[in-house]
């Protein structure tokens, strides 16, 4: 054992706390906690930290920076984690995302979805895809305007090697629970509308360290949590 250094962060303890938060939020919403997948966002963190999380039984991990992620994917391949690409996707990144990841959460253009489908290697299950929605209309943010989602959903649903699973959003930070809930409720309503139109979406990727309770109250199936698990990020 090495000596604990100041600033060391116990990942097992932090993960247990986050899982308790998820359980409590699910119970408060009369939901089964098993229906909320914790995606541990390990961006900027070394493979050794991800391995510590794997040791506790954590299986789903989220990454934004492709080069950084690919190194971890290779290092940890034998541990069989499930990788989620949660960042914006440029065209020159689609091949590595299609081959290295199980999920892409932030698709907002058909061109990207089509490349992911075309480049998904033979023999792999379809890549799970969410459409990122700019649910609270922040001008600065990526994601598709809600009105444009139905058309993209229809286009993606027709692709062979990706599977449209649902919607993802990153609302503006807010301090109080009711303000946090509002954009999550809007995302859920949009998914309900798509399903009423014939889609069979089952995924709401919403909620992070600061607002996962509000997201779970509104039906989140995937919460993407970084800081609360791994500590502050190395910039
Ligand atoms: C970094 C990031 C997260 C995690 O955010 P925390 O506040 O550290 O929990 C979740 N989703 C996306 C898309 C991110 O980029």
C-alpha cells in the first residue's frame, strides 16, 4: 500500500455515495433503482482510476476526449467495461467511436449518425445512439432544437448499424430542484411524443453530479456522473 497523499480521492467510497443518491432518488420517485444506469464519467482520469471503479463492480464509463479514451479502452480491454462516448462528435472521429464504444450520447446531425452506422464493424451489435437536444434553448449550447428532433429521429431509425435509443441533454446549471426539473421534464415529454409517433425509445440520458436527483425524478435512465465519483478534473 502506498501512503495516502493529500488530495487523494477514494473512488470506492465516492461511488458508494453516488449509488446511494441514485437509490434514494429512485425510491422517492417510486422507481426501481435498477432502471437507472450510472455512467461514470472518467474523462481526463487515468486508466488506474477507472480500474479502481471497475473493482467495485462499476461497468459503464463515459468519455469525451477520443485520444484519451482510446488509450484507456486499450489498456482496460481485458476488464470488459462498457464505453459511452458522451462528447460532441466530429466526422474524423466517427470510425474510432464506432469501433470502440457501445454508446454515443450526443449525436445531433444525420451525417454523423450515418457515418457511425457505416463504420460500425461487422459482428458488433448496433451502436446505441441518443440524440442530444438543446432542451432549454441556450444559444451557446450544442444539441438539436426540439422542433428538429422528429425528423432526425426518423432518419436515424432507418440506419442499419446504429440503434436509436433515446434523448440526451445538458441543461444549464441551476441551484434549486424545481428549476433543475423543468428541462428534464421537457426532454421526457419529447421522448413520449416520439414514442406516440411510433418510435420505441427507452433512454433518457440526463443528470450529472449536481442534478442527478432532479433527472431521476423526471425519468432519467442514464445519469452521467464525473466529479462526484472521480473528484475534480485535471485540466
Ligand atoms: C463532464 C460531463 C459529465 C459529468 O459532469 P460532472 O458534473 O463532473 O458530473 C456529464 N455529461 C457530459 C456530457 C460531460 O461532458
